[in-house]
C-alpha cells in the first residue's frame, strides 16, 4: 500500500528524515511514535505531499507519489488533524460531505454517506445532521472531523495527533471508537502520536522514530518484550513494563462460569487483564462479573487467576 524506500527529508541542510525504509500493508493501523522532533509528523505529511521528500522514493499502490497529480493523490487519502478544522458556518452534514461534493457525487449518494458515517460514529443522524460545529462538544467535533476524512471512502486515513487537544475521558472514548472503526472497516490508517499508551492500544504495528531514524518497528508486544536498545526500553518505560504488557492481554482466557455469589461489580468481556485488575483495585473486590456488549452476563474473573497471568506470554 505505502512504501518508504530510502526516503530522506532535509530542512536547512539538516536531516529531518534519514533513509527511512518502511512498508505499510493494506488494512494496517500503523502508529508513528517518538519524542518531539523525531520526524513522525514529517513522515506522515510526506505521504500525501503536504511535505515533499528530498531523496529516495515513496510508493503508493506501487507508484511513486510524484507520478500522481497532487489533487488526485490527496483525494485517495483522508486527513484528520488535532485542530479538526471544521467549517464553522456549515452544518455537520455539509462538513462531512465536503469531498464527495467536490467529486460531484449525486445528492442522494452524499446524503446516504453522511447518514452512514454519523451512525458509524454513534451520532444519531436526525439529531446531529443539521447542527453547527459550535453546537457540538470537542469530542463530537473530532468525530465529525474523522467522518469527513472518511467521507469519500479513501484508500488511506492519515491522522496527525487527532485526539491531542481532548480531555482524557473524551480521548479514551475516541481511541476506542477509532479502534472499532478500523476493525469494522479494514481501512489502512497511519497515525502520529507521542502518547505511548495510545500507540499500544491502537497499533497493529508501531514505528518508533528517533532523530529522523527508525529505532524499532514491530507490534506493541514485540517492542515491549524485545526492545532493540536502551532508547526503546527507556522511551516505552521500564518502571511499569509489566502493567503495559498486561494491557495487551485480553481478559477472555480468564473468564470462568459463575459460581456462588454473583459479583456486584462488572467489567466488559472486551477488557484487558490490566483493566480488570484496575477495576478490582478501585472497588476493593477480588472478583468481577463479566458482561458482553448487550449487558448479558457471560461469567466472572477472579483476582487470583489474573495475578497468575504472565504478562510476557
């Protein structure tokens, strides 16, 4: 889908990206992670030519991106940023419809796509379609911004710190929303963040950058359990390594049938081992009832079993 082949970028003679080699396959959610100045936003912006690369190649669907007209390239790539950038005097529906209307989609198709995306992002179409951005919360505005980026069904969604300006509760909700959208749509997503927990939660693979060079590429589990060097280990955090590893372990293998008194406190079956242990600690309990998305009880988990879960397994 997207290939960086010895790609370089220079600013005033200084290397911002140095010999980047990376292949992003169709359907992946790749997170570009790193400290400030590591080159992650530059790498992202080179994909849709918001920043032009100075050396090497970038291939999109097997073609060098310079072989595309810029407008044609960008129409195949949705783009969502931290500041959202909604048009304030346009309704939610018209904001989402921006690119489809530029592409001269029939009005009925545009309307159907707006409805589809509002439903996808859990925003009741009849309630939100005719609202204006100032009538939305920050989280709702960000949902509309991502919906707009997806409106013309682009091949790739590029996201530059899209949730960075949101409060922690809204940010966590939208992270889960994006993960759900990715799993349901199979869309290729490239996301920039400096938030380690966000990267671990969302990524199918993480590209950790340092001073314009790749420090390590791998799944979240690979980076946590097999750091390539001290920089990787230190950046991801040594002190709470065990907890981070437990955040990658699904709860499902430790769910047992109900026996005896039913625990009053519950957790969803999509939670992680870390989520469940945190819930137990917060409520001072040693067992949790486990429920599915519909609220139906499917079993329980015990602290003794979870504490035996090997985080590196």
